[in-house]
C-alpha cells in the first residue's frame, strides 16, 4: 500500500500550534522530528552516551511534521488545508508532498519511537523493542501502525497521567477516538474490569485489538468502529483525546454515558482553544477538578455537577 507523505517544516517555538493544525487533517499517521531539547532530555535520563552523532548535528531551531494519508485520497486538498490554517496562525512554514510505500512509512517513524516512563506507574515501550522496567512500573507495549497514539505526544501523556490518577479499580472505561488503543489498554492495566474503545477509523480498530492482544488484556477491552452514538451503557471514566472542536461538541452529551460520580478526561486541546473548552465544560455542568499542561497542550479531568 502506498502513502502520501506531507512534510511540514516549522520553527520549533511554533511546533505545538502547527501540530494542532496537522491533527485536524490527519488524526493518526503522524510523527514529529524535533531535536530542540534532544541533549538535555537524554542527559536527564542518564543516557547521554546513547545519542547518535548525526542527531547531535541536526538543526535545533526547526521541526518536521510528517503526515501520512492513503494514496487514494487527495494530498493536494490536505496540503491546501494545512497551508491555509498555518498561514492564518502566522507561522512561517514550508511544505512538500512525496509518495512512499508502506515499508518505508513503517521504518521512518519507528526510528523516533523509543521507550519512556509516564506518570508514576507506566512505562510505554514499542512492541518491537525490549526495555528496562523500573521497580513498581507497569509495562505497556504498543505498536500504533497507522493509528494515532504512541504516548509520545504531549496530549496522550497528559491523558495517561490523569487516567492513572482518576481511573477506578474494577471500574468501566470508555475511550472516544481510541486510535491505537493506548488509553483503554492503560486503563485495563491500571485495574479497570471493562474498557470500550470507539473510533471512526477501521484501521484504528484493527490496530487496537492487536495491541490489546500484545498486552494480554483482550478479555477486558473491546473496540468498535463508529461514534459515540454507537455506544450504550454508563462508565466510571470516559477519555477523549481528540481536538477542541470535537470535545466541545461532546460536552453536551457525554453526561448520558457517565455514572453519577464519573470522571470525564479530555485532552488534545491547544492552549489557544483552552478557554473555549473550559467554557463549554462549565456550561454543561462539569466541574474541572484538575488541569494539566505540557508543551502548549491542555488536558482536563472534570466531574458532572447535579
């Protein structure tokens, strides 16, 4: 299978804004090359000797966002949309499109996906790598393929941290826009007895099921292609790591799917849209009990007020 690869070059100090636009076009099949904090980040983990010489020479002032879309879809339309919205944000950029085969796509993003710790309990590791697990941490193996969600993106990390804190032992969890399945799998590993993921993309559903199998939680999780309207029942915790516009739409219907003291975790919100999301949550009788921020992104944990 062939893919269109759209490569967007932007200044690193405007990367978060550009990524927000990119995720509006392609919510999966994205990776970012950002070397601005490479040395400090690796040295902080005590792994300075592992830095490749070539990486040290990379430009620290610019970042590359790689987006992949099916070759049967219009790359021109996607490029035009991205260009228009990046311009409206006043972000300097350049953009190009090439066609790559499936093997090259797979190998490209895998070069930048390494294991890492999230929160107090979780270590996320590519399924094709082995990693050193620290005492007290739980291993989550993930192979996102063409589905969004390696855990490396700030929005996913924030969601995982909130899920670790508010996820209920023996509770039920719903993941809206489940992507690779990373959030629902994490919830199962944290102790949830039933997790449901729903995504409009059939590839994401397939990948999620495979990742659940890798982590040994297939009996606790299930995935469906569709939208929230295809879901029944009530849940102790609901996660939506999507984009601000969709989250705003969800806030007026999400209470139908929450138990009385249930928690709604939402992420994927760029800082410039945070006020709109907060207003929508408040308007729909949600009390924000925690806000987390990282690298220009926001995530919220909220509980419904009667």
